[in-house]
C-alpha cells in the first residue's frame, strides 16, 4: 500500500519541504544566577583530584531559601548506586554500560570507581551542615537566602575520575585519558516549580546560568579542550598561543590552565597527552577548535570534518539564530556524543558520514539546550527532539543528501514506538520511562516529529519563523513546552493548545481514513472518518484522470484559524471546519466519480498518521 501511495504522490509533483529552511506559564519570569570560581589539581597517574570552589549564589526568586542542593554526579559510578541498580533492573540496559550481560558499574574496584566528596563547606565564612545522599549533597543553610539577595558558599572537595562508562571518565575505548563532564559540585536549579535536585540515575541535566572561572593544574604534557576561553595562552602553548608569540617556559612538571566561560550552565573539559589541536576561524562567526588523537587512521576524517563544522555553524546561525559565543570546540572523548557549554565530546573513530552526523547533532545542541536551556529531565523531547529536527535539515543540506522528507527516520521511529505498545507520555520524567527504548523514541523521534508536524499544521514558513522567534525570545532562559506553543501561536495566529496537550501529555494517536468515495448526483461524495483520538486538520489531494490536481483543506475547528496554501501551484478549496467530536465528515466534489483517479489524505506525509493504509482511495 505504501508503494501505491508513493506512486500517487509522484503524480503530485510539488516540492514543499524546501520551505523549511518572557514568561513561564504566565508567571513573571525570573531565574537564579550562580558564579563559580574553581581551582583544581589533577593527578594523571591516580586519576584523583582536589579542588576549591567559591560560589556566589543570587536568589532572584520570590521565595526565601533555607537550604540548597549540589549535584555530586561522579558518585553514580559506584557499585550499589541508583545508576547501578537501575542498570541491573531495566530490561534493555545501555549496551555501553554492560559487559557479558552484567553492569560494568557493579564490577568497579575501589581504584576504578568515581566519587565526589565535600571536605568542608561554609556560607559567608561560617561552617554549615551538610549530608551526602548518593549523587546529591543536601545543605542546611545557617542564614536563609532572602529574595533579591546573594550568599557565598565555599567548598573544598576531592574526587576520583571513574573508568569511562557513561559520558565521563578516564581512558575511554579510543584511548582518551580524561573526559571530564559532570565532574564538579554543581548547584541544583531552583525555578518556578521549586528545586530540581534529581539523583543521577541515567539522564538528563538542568543547570543554573552563570559565569565560570576555572583553573586546572595537571601534567604539562597534556592538552586541554572544553568550555570557556583560555586566559593564559602564551603561557600554555599547545596550539593556543598568539601567532608569533613565544611560549613562556615553565618549570616543574605541571601547567595551570585558566579558563573563563561567561553565561553558561555547565563546564566540561577533556585532556590527553596526544591531542592534535587545530583551529578554524569562521568569517563573522566563532573560531572552531578541534582536539583529536594523533592516529593515522583518523587524521583525514578529522581534517575533513573541520569545513563541514563551519558549514553546519552557518546553517544553524541562519535558520535558528546567531551562535552567541566566540568559540566552539569539537573534542574526541566520551562514549558517543554529548553536548556541553561551548563544546562537545564525540567518539572519533568513525566513518566520515557518521563523524559529521554526530558533530552536527551535538553542535545543534548549542542552540537547543545550551542557549535554550530546557529542563532536560522533564522536557527531554524539547532538547533531543528539536535538535534532531534541525540537524536532519542541516545534514540534508551540507551533505547533499537530497532526501524529499529529511524527517522520515524520525517518523519511522515514532511509528515503531506506537507499534511497540511501550509508549509513555512525553511528560514522563526522563528517568521514569519503563525501558530505554521508549525514552529514546519519545525524546528523539517523537520530539522531532512534534516540530515537523507543527510545520504541517501552521505552514513550513511559519514553523521556521517560530524557531527564530523562540530562540530570540528565550535564549539564556529556561523555556518550557508552553513557550514554544505560545510562540507558534503568535507567529501563526492559530490556537495550538490541543496540539501540545495531545502530543506531549498523552499517548493519543492520529488516524484518519477515507471511509467511502461514492457517486452523488452529478458529483462525488467523500466521507472521512476519525479513528484515532488526536485531532488534526486535513489536506486532501484529489488527482483526476486528465492529470490535473486540486487540494481540499479541512481546518480543525478548535484551531480557530487556518494555514496558508502549502501547495501554491495547485488550486486549493478551504471547506467547513471539522469539529473534533464528530467521528465522520463528508463533503462533495463537483466532478463525477468517473473523472477521479485517486484521493489521498495528507500528500506530504508530515501528519503522523499511524495507519496510512486507509489514507488512499484509488479508482478501480
């Protein structure tokens, strides 16, 4: 049947996909602010480190805070941790985290585990009491933090870098010495919903906006890449120094690297003694940095990756909004691909197409997560899904893929989820999905379809305008699902509460069918049926025997508006709205049935109809 539909769609030769190119829930918007000053000493032999942290926390909320929480992520990498137990009890564990069917975390020895411990903690110079509860440090303040006031928290801490298992760690499978993400005591976010001191069980993250001033001391043979601007390049060298400058000779076995990262909500760094460090300035844009192993088998791919990264940066700048920092770093490390402030960790021993693909996806996260900082634990589909949407468009362009529907993979993933019977609403907390499969398809596939299908509802030009306004209005904030919905409503003039509710808060599916096409006097009556619970407006394509075509547009009544004709070269007739509660809808065409070759619901196939077999009627 899909092949038959494809043949009909070839007749309908209109290319339309090329058109893609300040309040939270009505509360007055506010967000907390935190500035970190940290000094860290890393022992590259034992993988232990010590550090000091001065944290200035500003309470911009209307509430008085009596305690605060820190994330101590590295404690997840210990036998018996919540991450370990979840890994042992979920039916489809991440294959990077198991070996011979067993949890890799459960098998870690004392010198292989990760840990992060506070050695002392003061508030404005006075000691405070605290208790470590797994990956969360609970701190009872001596003095409450009143609204519109600040406090200074100072901590001495120690940690041990775990064997690379997930995201962070030492000596990953490609030989990168240190992938340092989620490595420092990180203050939990407090927003209009309250504290978000989630334990680190599997995924995702939420952070407070602020400035980072970080000094890292380690073996001078190691090169560091990551978040922030290096403040002492002529002292460090390693490819950072000013052209023509002489690198200062240092005594001893270590170097201290000094980085500053303004207005970010995370800080990552990676280090290795064998990193090659390349730079590529973009005219009118940031300077790109690349850090990768000096291995002959990957050198060509990593050199060729660099101009592709520049192309991707320009694509996102044009289609979402200007990248706001002066540099971006692509770093070999980690266990796959993971985005961080001003940088990413990606595994680098890949075929070229895969290397470009993971770079594009993680770079796109610089917009959808590291500038538009949603709460990933609660709205992971806004992070992963929106990134998947825009990166699919980018890959279609910079890799000349020429896919008529760049989002087909996302739609197929969503259909697989629905067919599995394991779907949970997208409003499910990221850690609360019963299986990893359901999380992945919901966050990445269904999240991408949310935007692609929104283009079907409001029009592709309005969708791209929505993304630009959304970025401009909510950059350096913490947008929620309501914010993208309201932005789309303002751009399109269409009411969309029904769309956000059904798609993200339920598992309702879309299923419309052509119930009958029959003779009606000198014309033809077409009866449609709504089978699924989720409502949608409908584009109906009618193909006549002489090769001519027309479309019939049926707005959904609760939209209180309609999109413009997406098929500008084809006649369109807008007919009466369809009220959702009515299961059937009929209309007539003036042409006799003998003149009609085919009728198709949604010729674009951007409406995620879960049963496409009933979307086509073909004359016998």
